[in-house]
C-alpha cells in the first residue's frame, strides 16, 4: 500500500462550529511528490495553529493547481509547505 500523509484539525467550540470544521486531508505519496510538498511541515501545521472553513476552498484550489483571482495562497495549507 502506498504511504499517505494526513492533516487533522478538529479544535471546535460550539460557537464556531460553522466555520471551524474538523478536517482530514489524505494525500497519497505520489501527490506529495508531484506537488513538491514537505510532509513533515504538513503534519506540523495543526500543532502550530488552527484552520477554518476558509482554508478548505483555497487548499482544494491549490491541490488542483487551479489559477484564479479568488485563490489566496495564504489560506492554502499545501502552499505553506513547499519542499
């Protein structure tokens, strides 16, 4: 089986349950290599800070390598961990 990397963020308070959603990102090793991502950095992201619903859109755009004026790499989890 291929090695995979996961990111988990599940710190949710009842007041913020609509914007701070649990997240698990599963990335096959081939994806990590193809996108030139640092897996150790990705694993450590949630230990350093929380993420919100806002990060989901931009992270998906980054993973799919979509070019758009709406994309903000500061909100893309994967853009924060290049090799």
